[in-house]
C-alpha cells in the first residue's frame, strides 16, 4: 500500500542522539510507518537529499495562552520548527476565572508578560469559567502545532481567594484544600503540569507583585499532594533564589511530596555570576538522590531589543521623546529624523527608574544586525564604536536606530552574558539535568523575540559559533525534541521511529539562517508584536500534514490540544 507521504533520501537525525544516516521515511494516518531505503512511492513526496529530517521540536516554555484563543498560528514558534508548544508557564494564565476577575487577570498578564491590555481585552473571548472549560474551548480550535497547557497558580489563587489571593495573604486550610482540588481537576481534564512564580520581577501592570510571590510551603504542599494523587504532570517554577538554600530546599521537598518532576528557570545574573553554577550543583545532587529536578535554560542571553518602533529605546526617558511617544510610528519617525529634534533629545538627561535606565548601558548594547549576532564581542558595543568614531554613545545609538527606515534594532543582553560571551550558556545546555526552553513565545511582544532560540540552538551551537567547541547536530536535535517531549510526559513524539506521531522537520541545514526580528501589526485591536523567521525550514509537518513549506503556510491546521494521561 502506498503511504500518504514519503520523505525521500533525507539525512535522518532521529532524536535519539545517534549518528545521522541517509534513508527514506514514510508516513500514513498521521504516524511514521517506515524508515529505510527505497520505500514504495507515496501519494505525496518530498525530496530531501542533502537535507536533515528531524523530529518536530517541543517548545516547553511559551505564553500563547491568549493567542490560542483567537488565532490559529503559534508563530513565531511554529515558524521555527516547533510542532508542540506548552502554555501556562510562570503561574499566569486565564483560567480558572470568575466573570468579575477578567480585568484582574488581564492586568496581571500585561504586567508579567508584556502583552498589551488593549490586545487582551479585544481578543479574549472568555468562553470559559473553570480550567476544564478553558481546555474544552482550546480543544474546539485548530492550530499549526499541537498545544499543551498547565494550571497557572496565580489564576488559581485569585479564583479561590479573590482579593485576598491577589494581595498575597496567606491561604487558609480551606483555601489550600480548594486549590488542591482544582489543581487535580485541571490535571485530570488534560493539563500537563502546574506552574508558579516566586520572582520579584513578575508584577501586574499596576505595579503589584504576582499573587504567588510568597506562597507558603503549606499551600504548595497541598498542591504537590494533588499532583501526587493524580500522577500527572510536572511543577514549573520561576524564582529569584534570593535565599538560594531555602528555595532549593523547598523545591526538593516539593519533588518528594509530589513524586512528580520539577523544572526551575536557571539564568546567570550579573550581580551573582556564579550563582547559577551553585544552583546547578544542588539540582545535580537532588537528581543523584533520586528526585527529578531540571534546570530550564535558554540557549542564548535573555535580551531586551531596543528600537523606535519597539516598546523601549535608549531615549524613552528623555522629555522630548516622551512628548512624541504616543504618536503613530510614521509621525514619530518624521519628527525623529529632524536634526533639531535629534540635537534636543541628545542634550537631555534620562528620567526614570534604575531598571528603566538600563537602556543606557552603552558598553553592553550592540547593533543586532541581519542575520542577528547574539554573541557580540565587546569591541562591537555602542560604547566602543563611539570611542573609535570620536562621537558620543548617544549619537551612535540614535543614528543606528534610524537605519532601515527607522527600524534599526539594538541588542541589550540582560542575563547569561556577564563574561561578554556565551561560555556559561554552553555549560548550562550541556548539563544532563537541564532542558532547553525559556523562549517565551507569545510574551514580551514589544521587547523580545526569543522563540527562535530553537533555531539558534541548531545554527549557533552546532555550526556557526567561532568562540569555542561545537556540539554535534544529533545532540541538538535530541535536546530540542526527544528530551523536552519526555520531560513533559509525551511519549508519542520527539523521535523518528515507526509507530510514533509524524511530527517532522525537513531542514536545509547548510543554508539555515535566522533573520532580523521585525514588527507586525497583526494582533487584535491592531496590536503590534515582534516576529522573527528562520530560513532553511523546507517543511514542517504535524501529524503527517505539511503545515509549512519553504517558510510559507500551506493552510493545513492539524494541530490540536494534547491532553494529559495518568502518569
């Protein structure tokens, strides 16, 4: 019998970490049916000689919680090889939710994940109440990738405790019991995990700390017991680790109480450049004791992108710029190009908080370029260029931002770059107890676009990096596909093996290249977001259907909500 699809003569990188080999791959009924030489002709064929054939990538850290309620495309993750994405990270989401709490959750998501209120208010249909309702609403929709969800602690806490929860008051025994019941309900309805945030950086749009910031151990233990009883999912946590010993001790107890995996965001901070290494040692020790705790790491710096069309730029704190910041971009650009306006802005002082003033870190700011350079050398900084040219850093930055019709972008690495290189990132991603994630697709839409970190893992760390040893391609594919799929309990994908789900990428590896991020005005209410494409994806296939060919959508939308099964 002929197959639905045969990918012919490709270099199979099967996700196991084993050596690549040349073969055909056949697909029928949404599953891989055969891998071998000279397979019978298929109803559809893709010639892949000289190309990589890989499993689809699994993006475990996204914030498409709103986007999936109004859109069909999980871009930019799906443009970059992701065939499964996980929502509901960092404790924020939109379910469960009482009708009078819509504005509160929008305010929280706007502040924590930088998704504008006007976009959320216009786009969210709110055709749910409970978390199972939310999953049912998503299950009724079609996508260009599969989606999975987590129960978000902040929404859960506010749902159960109302203003007391939002104000971070301690949960009563009754509150804890109800949160545990709803967590179990969400997991049994299909969630693949529970997420929470304990970082001071997460605030609502009105400046209040996230409701989960100082949640007591008794509250987390009640939820951990619900996870143990269901046997479903992992616990995803983000923390500042101000008291590192106390926090990792808490998380180890949660792993014991829940008998479920825990994943913790891990970043290098400038003020504690070796703190991440101490935490990684604690995680390794916990795993040696039989617990399953992973560090979730990003394969490049956490960065802020600065530009006149973006949400932030180095001059946003100067009075003359503030006076025009509300104008539509074309009108603003016309004024920014006026020599007298430029001179006036450059002569003014920056007014704003210490955090806002980071946009004047000239020694740590770089032109991003096309293709982007996420590991620039110190001599390419704005400060170094200004010194060479005998100009001020402000002058250099302003003129660079006016390039490309006012769409020039400057790159400011915020974490993972204390040493001016990515040596620490190499250590992080090489750890056996780390997972590559933190791309934040769907969030920080005006200042970041790190969902392409999947593609960057493949291009930079196996081919392009000129500042250290490279990893094998087979290692990168295993990390992006099989390791992440296994971590969230999806055993039907992540590997190229007969009988498994036909989620695939056909990649022109030699010509793979990330493009510069750009602004698109395609959100509800005309909202803007940063998007980024990568050249080299010849085809992305979900459940046997080609969803992208040469980077262009085919119209096929085979992606569905993937629900949990009991562990």
